[in-house]
C-alpha cells in the first residue's frame, strides 16, 4: 500500500454538507480551547471553513471567546458591535478599524458574514449562555493602544491621564514608527521606554478597585480593555527592541503575548461558567512548534505553549491546500493581488494529500499518530501576507 493509500484509508471526506464536521466536534469533546490555523492569510475556503467550525462550536458547545491574530483596539470595535453597541451603523463600519496593511486579512466578505452572524447570535441568545466576544491578540498596535489608555483615563481619572501622557511621550520622537524606536534603542541612540510603560501598567492596575467601584459590569470591561492596552504597550515596547536581536527573540515574544492575552481573557471572563475560547491565526502560530523545524531555531509558538499549559484542553486544527488562489501582496505595504498558489512541492504533505485523489478531507492526527506516513519529515506550505510563488521552497 502506498503512502497516499494509507492516508486515504483514514481520511474523512468533506462534501460541503451540514454534517461535515460532526466527527471533528466529537473529537474536540469538552476541550476549553480550539485553535484553528490556516496555511495562508488570504484564501476564501480557509476563512469560510474556519467560520463554519466556529459557528458550530459557539452554538453547540458554548464557546464564548473568538481571539484572532489582529490588534486589540481594532478588534475591540468589532467586539462592541457584536455585543449590541450602536456606535457603528453596520458591520462594514465596525470592521473599518482594520485600516492598516494587510487590510484584506480581516476586512473581507467572509468576515462581514461572520460578524453579522455573531451580532444576531448575541441578540437572540439564551440568557443562560454567555454572549460571544471578539478579541485581538497581536501586539502591533503600540500607538493605537496608547491612545486607548489615554482616552480611558481622561474619562475616569484626568490626573492619571496626565501622568500617562508624560510617560508615553517617551515614544514621541519616532514619528509613530515603532521600528525606528527599536533600532534607535538597540544602537544606543535613544533610551528605552521600558521603565515608563511598566510604571503605567502598574499604576493602572493599582487603581483597579477604585475604578471598578463606579459602574459595575460596564466599568469592569472598560478597565480590562484599558489594562490590556497598557499591557500590550509594555509588550510591544519589548517586541520592537527585540526585532534587532534576531528572529527567534521577537517571534517568541509575540507568541507569548498572544498566549498571555488568551489567558487574561479567560481569567477576566471566568465566573459561574468557565469560558471556552476559539483562536484564529496562521498555522505557523497554532501548530505545535516542537513538531517542526522551528524548535531547532529556538522558536516557540502559541500551539506549543497552549499544549504545555493546558494539555488536552487545547485542540489544534490546521488547513492547507495543494493548489488554489490567495490574496496577498508582493511586498510589505504593496497592493493586494489575487495570486495563483503554485502546485505543492515534491516531498510535501500537500503533495501526499493530493495523491489520495480526495478533493477535500480532514484527518484525526491523534488517532493516526502511530502511522509512520504521518511521522515522516516533510515540508509544509506556509504563505503569509506576502507571497512570491517563485521563492516558495
């Protein structure tokens, strides 16, 4: 029997029917965390299948957190919209906060449909079930998060806002370009802002009881969002300095921030009902780094860290494809293009799966873990927001 025939034997075909993922949901069981990855940041089928799985997890298993590979302030705007806030008139307005490159990653037709579904779900929800929240877990929003902290403090404590403004003014000399800050501090041309951002987070946390005493549940959520923005500023400050110390350092700091965000969300929402979270990001973040060459370079990722901390409570799902299309750019900041994804390379998992002859399927890798075919070292597709087909190895 060939390797492809072995895989075909254990594959679960997908037909596009409503029951496609019955087996997957059974496999997930009562896991508290489900991480859903993708091999590109711009393939329609990945987005639509991920949304379909997520809807079922919310409706059938009571998941109440959707955390995505996006910035906290932009996602917070969507969160407020799906919770019924009327500040934005429609879904497109709620998603308009995603205005930086790569815009298509979170402003696309699948996202519009999914966010509208979330808003309807929360509107019609059984009072016994927790409403669903939508959150960002990345750390690229240094200045937007600073502005969010200041806006919150100006409302609840103007004197604290003045102190925060002074501390955050440390970044004012770098034209809102955090990479310039990271480089300047690395070469000794500027003093780090580390002490200032840590002080600001500590002060905000020290005033939590005072701020919470004012408006109950509303105050609790607003304070949590402000704390998370202050925490993001602290971690982003470290991240931009680490960019010039090597890939592993900055990568690890970013993924640890994502896990910290997930843990903080769960702790914040933990009440009579234990919150269950769905995480959306690239496969490179959500697969277990220990099973890839990443570990040889000293890199960890969200999937590894979640498994180490939560064991079987974390279920990991990934998508890939032999060929197809992707929305991506040719360079950072360049216009989005619809590109053809080249056929899978020889020796890759995508080539192996294509040779099964099945157009769409999923595999239970836990149940198939002892099959040598799936333990062999093979390359695997990973396309980010930049895709140059000629350089794919």
